[in-house]
């Protein structure tokens, strides 16, 4: 409903905007005896009008007086010039010519010579731009410096400037003899070229589903990878910022989610080179691509566009094209920005005063469940009251409790369970742990590039440095990146080129590796969640500056408080996890023009990637149980050597109205992986962290090892693009692939695709409507793609190495056992995809609307089919499951204002519905469950009914542990109430059910661009509606144990005798079984985020020329300007197990989001 | 134009090498097709079967030694909420690990037995060697089936490699008797005939391998379990009287039998071997004596186990000292306040030594699957059941003498209860008690007594009634039934 309203508002605005501005604008002027020049300036200031005239022809020194009220511009000008000057109004542009001299001009100057320069937004001259006298065929082109000169016949109104990929501009000639034009890159020009697999084509001719963004969308944003800058920009492409840490990963899913056990990440292809990287939560492989080097990003969303990539394409393909050298004078561009980051979306946890109240109430509840009358038929039950004073509680427990023996032993201090110790209120601290563990982060980004060339050789070189210091201590990311592209025309027919793109990254992440065996409660040790649980009554540091111990062996005076043992984040910060990645991408290509119509191109791509990870944990890093820890360090080195060879033959021709592009190609690739890992213990000192210092290797076999593997893929492919008069389109492609990953029976696969398009607007019957709808295309397609995103050697049964000691000495004997089931029929997953869509452009392309519908059926899904363990194995990988994704995408772009004040809005909305159609057996994930006829990875658990209201409620509803005698599970009013789903009167695991799905109802994005004179403003927003998140690690938001801090969200809503409608269970020192209350931890992840606001100012040409600069622009950017969400955690986009499709929507602790404010400058020389 | 043709020719080369190019074998792992082709490789497959012993009898709490102790009346869960301790067994928490690990060992044995059957020995010497390997694999397979049958009753019978994993569906359960007669007994008989005897030179430095003596002892246990005392007596006679498996004798000092320094001594019959220096550490002490583990170790387990006062009462009442003090630790540790619960110290290092192991993964203590004392008591039991009570007395007295308790003199006083008492004193915490109670039909009575009677400090009751007969078998893992509905569930679950 809201959307409809929004759309209709836009439409109304559009209609209003196309009305002539001059008719609608009424001005009031009261000017006494001033120069005409000043009067015109006054009008310019008051309105959007601007005047074009030559002072030589018009006497603007003449003084006039004007006194008008609410008059149109025509009337005002008529008054002002008293018929001496002729004027013409073109919307906001007004041209003044002398009446007297027009005649003379027409007599003596049949031709008018106009000169000028055409440049792009950055001041770079545009060579080869068309300059045409509007409405004629007279024209010229700009030279290599962007200069032109044209003779214009008398009576010509205006010149039109155009260039591929830029927005055409029409300038009224009036009396001007020099016209300098700045062409803006077109937002959605139909003549724009888009990159498709193994080729390019005109956007106008696209018959498949391709989204694209240009470098415009990436610039000025201080992000480490391009995906962060464009989330929400493309319909059907869901980019979620699952880990907000510096260098952290974004999850990218195109048109739903495509697999259960294989990769769900799209294929990334950079300048024709298909990469081997997928999703990585901690270390985004896309970081090594400097966003500043990217010219455009194209996303192949449907199988009819992506099938050319065969077995790698079922999750869609993202084509990244980097900037290339341009023929012309050398241009040097510099971009520098610097900014700071602060935490946003802080979790509201209790302050000291409220914490003490909750602390006491948790102990009262613990006291009450020991009431000796509970569970009996005593009519007077219960005996004990919420209001019993502490002394009575202790007395009652000493007499009746199951813990009476312990209560009587002063050493056990069991009274801490049921009363508040006095010293607790004496704590001098009121710590805000979140503030204490976050700081102001910094982002610096420097880019330098140079491009230029002659007719035969062109170059582009660039270097970048990006540095981010996170808002959480010890986190940070740094990148050095370089790129060189050289293209040379060796002869008329032969072209060669070399691209080099080395990059070096340093990433520092939180070391959350645990050595104290408490891995079952990671939230109590994770430095991202501990600040939420740590009690405000405890300090962060000891007086001597060392981190205060939050562990079980609390060596402090307040031991009696009985708080949960945690690890102080500052102890974790002492540990390190540093990762370095060096990577080089190299491409060598040659292109031969065999005939004018036939081209052969050969590309050899190569990647070498080497990563090193160093982990160190010093003795001073306390655990939950000990003040010191055993020191350990590890070193892991991985490398990948990967090459890819492509040979492509392209034939392009037109016969009359038939245009054909045919392509055939062949590719082969091989990747080799190596890993070395060493883990050692016992460093004599903490200062030196290299492993030569360490003394112990615990397990010689597993703690020092190397691994090797390799994979290969060959494919042959072909494609025909055909169109008839730009009206009827046909595209067909086919690819045949063989992958080393599959079984011997299923090595080869064939992936065909077809798409059709019809440009309705070019039909003769449509011409009456053409005024309103200038372009209308209907397109649709079908295709098959495959998914080979699984590990190597899955089809082969291998022997795992073990060992066993056969004697009394420690001599080991080698042992082997089968560790995998062979499956020679293991094959790719097949994704069959239908889509139908329409693109409509209204009112001379002022309004552009695209609507896509897609239906993806993924069959033969690789699935770990459960095996009876009598085979020795639990499951084996085979092709059995079936899943469907379908949905809609809407994209609406409107050019609301197009003259001097420009305003463009682009809005998109996308939704998909996922359903598992066939799966041999339900699959449990981490808090999730996948079963037939439901979306993948539904959240699963007990159904939370809040708290028991009163005794009547407890007695009439099944309670926990009715079959056990566990005191922990006694229920009283305020205890958690869970639905008895199967109705058998017993609460147990069979009452678990599906509680939600992480998939959103829909996602949307909107970008507004404003330009006025030198200013530009971009506001980019995105949002998600629906989608459930299970805050598995945040138990205290639904159940407090009086030992950790809780949120106000919970504090204000839990049951107490004075708040019997509270929807959460009462806190209880005797914790509830956490599984039983997990149903209350599911929240909607809906949010709206103003993701980027960029405000820029480009210095006027006149100043630039004085400074001898091509272009200069200052800008400010705010990232995450304003996030609106009801989700109580840190990050509503969290997906802690994003790498595992069967475990969606889990919050196991998120890196807090931050707002980044940065300032930058662009210079072009 | 020539050069273009040359270029196209080079390109064509890549089309040629396609099929082989995408056929890849792992570089850091053996694949099964090209292995087990000589005696040494076969041995490594056999060692792969032995290695599974560490998994099955592993120290982690959900596995066999823990389960079988907590289900008996010897050990208890400190929190009184363990479902095995309290015999609250439901389908939801059916014990899967024992099933899974048991079959993993069976599958490894099946694979290596099949490999041996395909292999042609080079000469007679190798023939004998290969047969011994096969005998050991048969022994391990029989041992695993014996455990499974005792825990689960009827179980699926798999004795050959499953080439097509889909054939594993629909096998169903084979009656326990059939498993005994068609798998366990033939396997053990093959092992008796082909394994080396204790002390054979082939076993020098490899004493942890199964011997014909080990096979005889287990076969004796199998027959007792099958309630066939005459066959049991016949089998054990071969071991004890005929010395058909080599020379066995009781180790002189009960306390020291378990020390790592005394591995594979004269009494040792079959042990799960551990060696911390080789990265194969035992950490029974982490769950067997959890309190001391918490005090002194870096790691702790959630399951906290303590000795049942029922057992300690029996030690005290019978005047045991040597076996009592070396089996149970009083629980007094100066550093602990309040005093700790008494813990099982038989297979664990002394408190003073625990700290040594705290920083490393564990210690060297072996887990004795069976020892000569077990064989002697079984032989006595078999003879007693055959009413040859006077013949039985010397064997039980050998055990008693070593333990420093008075010998029994009255043959008529020798009853099953006396034998069970002796076994409990001698073999506590070695995984025998629960199965002894079950096979003698005393389980319901004795275990219910321990759960429902207040003894000394065990003064709280967490069960409302006696356990039931059906609960003596574990439920078949529900996950497995879901995968293959031809598996039926045990009665009562």
C-alpha cells in the first residue's frame, strides 16, 4: 500500500515537472533604477531561469525600474526591454538577441562558427564526441583533446552533443560562439554497452536479465569492497552486510538461494577471468579488488544470460570490468578521503540501579521454586511468597530446601542464590561495557591513477591504499593495490594487451579461539557479546591498568556476588589473529581480426594467491576458569595457483535488417591449492610470538601438516545473438563442461539457453502511443545452469591416515581407514530457469520501469543423503534434492528534474519465495530445520507462550520435566510457558516446530541523485521487510539468570507479581534450560537504512583553469547515516552461519555497526 | 595467414588433452583402489581397526566406558539428572555414539577381511602372517558385535563391504542369537586358531594386538552371556588349564596392575592402548575423577561422576582394604573446600600426578577390556553353574589371595551372588559390572536398589520406582530408524 502511494506520488510529480516552468513560475520584483544586467541576475537568483546573451549585442548597461507582482517571465521581460530585444524562452533557459541586429546578422553572417571543448564530469576531454546541429545531419566530432569547431547555418537553434555512454545534451546557440560542454554519464542510456559473458552488447539489445552498476555508484564511498557500496542497488541481487568488521564479508545471493550443500555464492568474473572465490564471512575475497579500479559491474541474473558459464553459473554471475586506458592526453586522477567511524545501534542494557533490581528478582524466583509444597496436593500451596524478606528466605531454605546441607555449610555460600549480598550495592562501578569496548575507528583511502595513450598504444596504471581501523580494538584492515593495463595495436589486424593487478592485504580479526574447553557457551567468551552480558557493577580494568578478571576464579573482593564467568574482552584483545594476503592477477591477451567480421581472441589469465595467518595467545589472556592460559601460536599458509585459458572466435555481421553476432569458444582451467599449518604450545615469553620459540607440539600428526589438492575444468561454448531491425531478438547459447569434481559417470554436462525479446514500441501499430511510451520491450528466456561449488574429490573414496600405538613404547604404527563413500554418479546441480520481463520507458525516457518475474527450479541438488551408519558413514554426497525460487523484481528510474537542477530517483524492490520441494530426509542445521514444502533452513524450536500467568495456568498447562525429578525444571508463575504442539501433555523435543524463516518478505533500495550547478548530492537507502533472526546467543533477552546483564527490552517485559502480563519469563538464578526458552529469541530483522549520503562540490571551470586542473571536487560521505530497526541486536543483516545454507538467520554475536563520516577530494590533472 | 594457422593449431592442442585433464586423484590422501596390495599395507588397514578401539572405549563422556559405568550401580551422576544413570531412556535421547562407533569398527574389519581374502600370499611365512592379521580383524569384529548385541539386542548383520551404499537400506535387524552363532563365535574361533599366542616373538613391541588368549577369554564371556556354562567352561579351560593361549598369571600387586609402567604384564589379556607422547592420550581421569579434574586440570567435562556409596558400603562391609583403596579415592583433597565426592581412581593417576597431566591432553593409562582375573572368575562361575563348585574354588581363591582377602573354603557357599560380589570388588570400573548384572538376571534388582536406597551420604532419591526389564537394552538410535524404517525399535521405547 505504501509502495503504491509512493509510486503515484512520483507520477504526479513527473507530470508537474514537464509543465513549462516559465508558465508556472510567477515572480515579484521591485527594482529601482538598476542596470539590466543586474536585473537579469536578480531574476536568476530568484528563480531557476538563466539568461544567455552577448553583451556586445545587447545593451545591458541601460538602467531600468521594474515593479511587478506575480507576473510571468514573458511579461516581465517584455516590460523590461520595451520591444528592443527579442527573447526566446526554452523552459528555464532564456536567450536574448538584439532585434535590430538580427537582420544584419542574417545578411552578413550566413554561417556562424562555434568552437568549444567537450569534457566529462571529471574534466577529462571526450574525444570522438558527436556535435550535431539539432534536427540536421550537419555535424562534426571532437578531436583527441575534446575540441571541436563547427560552422552553423543561420537560423539554427541549438547544438546536440552526444557520446556513447553519456547523456546527450542540447545547448541553445543564441549568440554564443564558444560552447563548452560537460557530458554526464548516462544513467540508463539505451546505447550504453553492457558486458555479457565472453563479449559485450548494447543495452538496447539485451534480451536477458542483466543488472548493472557503473563506477558512479562506487565512487566517494570509503568501503573496502564494491559489494558494500551497491547493496540494495540492484533488484534480485541481495547483498547482506553480515559481518561489519573491517575487511568482513558480505553475503551475495542472486534471485533467491540456490543450493543446500554446495556453494550459494555467485561466480565472480573480473575482466573475463572467472575467479575461484566465494563467500567468506571473515575475510572477504572481493577486498583485493580495489573499488576505485572498477568501471562497471554487471550481474547476470537468469540462466539465459549466465548459461554460457555452465557448471559455475547456477548462482548467477557477477562480471567486473576494470577501467581501461583511453587514447588521448595523459590524465592523472587523485582521490583522497579520510574519515572516522562511531558505533551505532547500541544494545540497550541495564544500568547499575536496574541491574540490582533484576539481580534481586532473579534470586527471589530461585528461592520460590524450592518451596516444599510445590508439586504436592496441599491446598495451601505454595507456602512461600515473592515478598519474603532475605532472612526468611535463608531460614526457609536452611529448613526445607534440597540444598539444606549446603546452606548450613558457610563455605558453600548458597545464600547467594536467593538473596542479594550487601556488598553488591557498594560497588563503586557503573560500567557501560559497550562504550568501554568500542572506540572511534578511522578510514583512509588514497587513489592515484594515470591513463592516456596514442592511436596504437594505451595505458592505465593505478595504485591505491586503503586503511581501516575498526571500532573494536585489535580489528583493522589495510590494502595496497596496483593495476596496470596496457593495450597495443601491433598491426592493423593484431592487438595484444597485458593486465597486471597485484594486491597486498593485512587483516586483523578478533581471536575468539578458545583453549579452555568452554566452547559450548561461546557467547560468554566472544568479545562481541560479552559487553552485553558483563554486569555494570564490575570494572573493565584493575587499578594497575591490567584487564579485570571476569572469570570463575575471580580474584576480587566481590566474589560473593555469584556472577557468570566471562572473559573480559580486554583479555581477548591480548590474543592476535593476523592474516596477510598477497595476490596477483595477470592477463595476457591477443586479438586477431581475421576479416572485418571475424575476430579471434585468446586470453590467458593467471592468479597467484598466497595467504598467511598467524595466531598467538599469550599467557596473560585469561580464560573463564583461569587467570592465565597456556600459550599457543599457529601459522597457516595457503596458496593457490590458478590459470585459465580462453579462445574465442566471434563473427559479427548485418544483412539488411538482420544483425548477427555468433561466438564460439573453448576454455580450460586448473587450480592448485596448498596449505601448511603448524600449531605449537608453550612459549617461554609472551613478547616473541614466532613458533621457533615455542616448545611443544601436542599432536605430531595433526599439528604440523601440509595439504595439496587441485581441480580442473574444461568447457566449450557457443552463442548466437540475432536481431531483426532492433525489433525482434533471439539469443541462444550452449555450453558443455567437464569438471574434475564429479564422478566418472557424470563428468560432462550440457547447459543450453534461449531468450527472446520483442520491441513492441517499434511496431507501426504502436506509433500513436510512442509520444508517451518511447520504448517498450518484452523479453523472456529459459536456460539451464549447473553448480559445481563443492570440494574436490567428493566422488572418490579415500583412505584417511590414522595411527595407533601397538606397544608399550611410543612408536606409532600407520593406520588407514576409508573416510569417504565413493559415488561415481556424483554430478552437478541443475538449475532450470524461466523468466519473463518487460522494460518500458515513458515520456522520452524520463520514467523507466522494468518488471521481471523469475522461476528457478534447482534439481539434482547435492545433498548429504543420510546413510545408515552400518555402512560406517553417516551420509554421502549425492544428487537428490529439489528446490524452487521464484519472485518478482521491479526497477523504476525517474529523471524528475533534468535541467540545471537535476534530480534522478531510482527505486527497486525485489522479493523471492524459496521452497524445498524434495529432500530425502529432513535436515537439522544450527537451530534450523529443512524439510519438504517449506523454505530452506526454517528457524526451529519450541513455541514460546511467554510466562505462566498464575497458579491456575501452571496447573492446567503441561510443564517441563513432568517425567523427571529435576528441581531445575519446576514451574511456578513466571516460569517459561511453551506450547504443547503435539498435544500429548508432555513438553519435549517433539514439541519443537518451525518458528519462522530468515528469508525476508521483500527487500528494496532507493537512490536519489541531485545536482545543481557544482553541487551534487546522493542519498542511497535500502531496507528489508520481514525475515526472522534467532538470537541464539542472547539467551538473556528472554531469560535472565541474575548473573549476566540483560536488555531493557527484557527488563521491562518480564513477569513479576506486579506485572503479571509480562511476556517474558521471570529471571531466575536457577537458569531455565536454554533450549526451552529459545522460542522467545526470534525477532524480525526488518530495517531501513540510509546507507550513504554523499554531498559533493565541483569547482567551477573558471577556477579550475586558473589552477590548471582538469577537475576538482570536494565531497563528504556519511555511511550508515540513519538505521531504523526494531531488531534488538547489533546488526539486522547478521547471518552468523552465512557460509552454511542450512543454517540461516542466526545471530551468534555480531560486530557492531558504525557510522562513517568521511571527507575527500577528487583531482584530475 | 600462416601465423594464424599456427596459433589455431596451438589452440587445438588444448582440445586434445581434455578427458585426462579432468580426471584427478587426491594428492594428500590415498584412494582406495590402489591400496592393500601387500602385507604391510594390509597391516595398516588392520591398525585402522585397532585405532577404533580408542574411539569406542574413548574417554569422552557419551561413549562406552562412561555409559556402562553410569548404568551400573557403581558410579553415579553428581547432578542426578543423567538419563542413563536414572534409566530415563526415551527415543529422543537414544544412545547413538555406541552404535555408530561399533559399526565403524565392524566396517573397517569387513574391509580389511575382504582385502585379505582377495590377497594371495607370496609364501608360507606370509600366509601365516596374513592369517594372523585376519584373525585379529575377526576378533575385533566379534568384540564389536558382542558389545552391540549386549547393548541393543538384535542388530543389523553386515559382514562384507557395501560397495553400493544404497544397499545398506532395508537390512533390518538380525536376531541376537543369529549374530552370536553366525558371526561372533566363528570369528572368535578363527581368531583362536590363527592369532599369535601371548609372548610370541611376532608380538614383540606390539603387545596390544589381539592374541588367541584374548579370543578365548572373550569367547568364554560370550558363552556365559549366552547362558551356556559348559561351552564357557570348555573354552576357558583351554586358556587356564591347557595354556592354549600362552602363559598367563595374576600380577603380584593389585594396586600396580594399572600403572602405565606395567602395561601388558603377565595378567594382561586385551587392553586399549594409550600413549600421550604419541598423541594418543587417555583422559579417563577427566570424567572418572571430575572434581580433581576441575581442581587441577585445564579442562573439565560437564558430566560429573562420583562413586556410589552402595559400592563403598560393599567394600567396607566385606573388609576389603587393598582393592578398596586402589579402586576408590576417599575424596579428600586439601585444596578443596568443601570436601570432594569420592572418585574412581582405578584407571586414573594419583592426585599428586594429575597436575602433571593437566597441561597436556591426558595420560598413558590403558583401558583393560579383559584381564586374566576376569577369565579366572568366569571359569569359576562356569564351573559353579555346572555344579562343580569344589573345582571352582581354587580359581576364585587365586584372585582373593592376590587381593589379600581370606580364601573361600566352603564349596556349598559358592553362589552366583558370591561370584558377583567377587567380580565387583575385583573388576570395578572396568566395564564389567553392568553386563554381569544383566547376564545373571540381577540387573533390575541391584540397580533399582542402588537408585532407591539411601546409603550414607547418598541420602536423596531421584527416581520414583524400580527400573524395568525392557530398560536394560538401549533404544535403537532414532536417527537410524528414521533413515531406514526396516529397523524396529526395542520393546518399551
